[in-house]
C-alpha cells in the first residue's frame, strides 16, 4: 500500500527565497498576505502552515541585511489571527527555547490550541549567537550542549504545565455548580538547573493535550532531540540519496526511546517551479534563480564564507584569490549559514575549482552552490517526483516554499495536488479535527513520551 504524502506551506521571509521585488509579490507584514496564503494552503488540503521567526534582523558589515524581507511580525499574533479565518489547517510557529520562559510559551500554545480547535504546533529551536541575545535581559548565548539541554528541559517543563490539567478537570456543570473536578487542577512544580518554578497553570488542558512538536536541528544532538521528543523534524536533505540516508538515520534512533518509525515525520523544505512542459519550467527556474541572486546578493553570500568585505569585487568576475578570514569576527551577524561549513578554507578551494572548471563568475557560482531542493517541471513531473521521494523513504512529505507570496502557492494547489489525489497518495479532505489526527500521529501518551522526554 502506498504511503500517504504530507504537504505543508512555509510563508517565507527570513531568507532570499522570496522574490519580494516581483510585481506579483505582496506585503510580508499586512495580515491579508498571511490570510490569503493560509486559505490557499487549506484549499489544497495541506497539513499545516509554517512560520519561521527571527528575534533580530540580520546584519552584514554592520548594516541591516537588505536581501531578506525586513519585518517579522510576532508569530503568536499571526497564528491566532489565522485561526479565525481557517478551519482545518494546522498552525505551526517557531518559538525560541533559549530566550523565552516555559510558562509563557506553554500558556501561549495552549491558548492557540484552544482558539484553533486543536491545530497548534511548536517548532522548538535554540539560538546560537550573542548577537540575538542582546535583545534579552540575560544576553549572551549558551554552548551547543547547554542549548540542547535547556531545550530538552524547556520542553519537559512545558509538558508538565500542559499535563497539570487533565481533560476531565474542567466540569463547568451548571446543575451541581461545580466548575473543576479537583481543587489542585493546574498545580505544578519544576526544579532543575535551568528552571525553578511552581504555581498554577491557568489554561485548561488543550484539545490536543499538547501541541504537535517540530524540531529542525541537523546535528547529532538535534537528531537525538527529535528522536526523543518531536513529532516531526525539518530537513535540509533534499536529494533522493541524501534524503534516504537522513531518513534512515533519524528513524533508526526512535526504537531506543520506545517509539515507532511512524511516530516521527521527516519533512524537507522544497521550492518548486511549474511550467507547461519540463523545458518551459527549466527556463522559468533559471529566471527565478537570477531574480533571487542578483549581483549584490551574490557578493553578500560570498562574504559570508570569506568573512571579509568584498563589495569592491565585480559579481560578474572571478572569485577572490585571497583566502577567507578565519578570525573570530563574523561579518554576517545573525545568519546560521556562517556555521554550515566545517572547513572554510576547503570550501573556498572547492568553490574556486568549480568556478574555474566551469568558467563561472561569482554570481553564476553562487546561483549554483546556494540552490535548494527544487521541484522543476510540468505538474505531472513534479507529482511523480514527490511521490517517488516519499515512497522510497527519502521523506514523509514536503514543506513547500514558493518564491512569490502570497499567491505563489496557488499553481501547485491547482495543478499538482489533483494529480496526487488521483494517485490516491494525498487526501481529498481532512481526516480529523486536530492537526495531530491529520498528520496521522498517535497521542504522545501512547508513544512512551512522558512529560516531554522519552521514558
């Protein structure tokens, strides 16, 4: 029997995937853009909408990083508003565990789950840099092992708060006049190296019990955290072979936590370009990439690896012969991409070799090396490719990132989704009332997960 495909939609805006200068592009702050995007996703029977969140605008050379869309409204505010204009679509938000507090986050997600009728999900992330921390009272940052330890105990504490109310605690019985089943409903206490809190949680048990938990880390610690505590993990591994390797590695970690392979969904991000034919789509994709990577964009990306000002270089010329600066100063503050290269000098050497072998300019090289997983082709080709990836266990589905918002998702919904439905690998209507049900996930209490960690 064929696996069912999961699809979600990412409202972009924290990277240069979005071509904000395109005449068809809308605002990334006005609510109507979020509303239109969510309603298109729901029309396509997508599982959820995903919002990333940045806690500080990125900088490069001490200036706002203008290649990103500037302006990041508060995640909870947007998701709560979207709950009122959608009926089935899951509402997933990235909320940082490094600078927030468990009580606030647990209360906000419990409230969102109630407002949406059980459609809330939390992408648990950590923060790696002091640059972001300057916005907060504590400031600074935590070493990687402490970040994940704080995230683990943060999630554990939030789960204790959600579990402090049983579903049966809220009676509201007008005949007996009894409102709660027990006098200590909501009582909690958590004491460890990170959190020392106690009191009463003031939001009754959410419809899902707990929101669906997402995780995005790709390191060993991140994969282990997802295997122990998450319901889904985002992935950057978009090619078939890399996807299959990542899939098997993460799924293989579940058994030691008493979990089954289908207790954790693996969902890579993917862009797409549709055309009437495959050749037509390739031409459109080439133009999209040139829109996404202008000459100035290319120089900014190259600076992130070289860690030095390259504004005097010609983006249509060759790469610098000087080596990257390996000093402690980071020219691009607040960007995770500066940490993705284990060996900066080796990466620079490989980029030079590629540029020389293929006669590529700086811009042409950056277009190639920064390309993400793309589905490019006719609707039939893209439907075939997505289904192939899922059936071969390279993923359980995809989080689609259109390059135009909010209307860029519509061609996929109108042209590709019907083909997947005809194959019988994608729903024609929502199966359940909650996000957890629509994702096909068991309740966490059935997975051996107790209070946010695996038992």
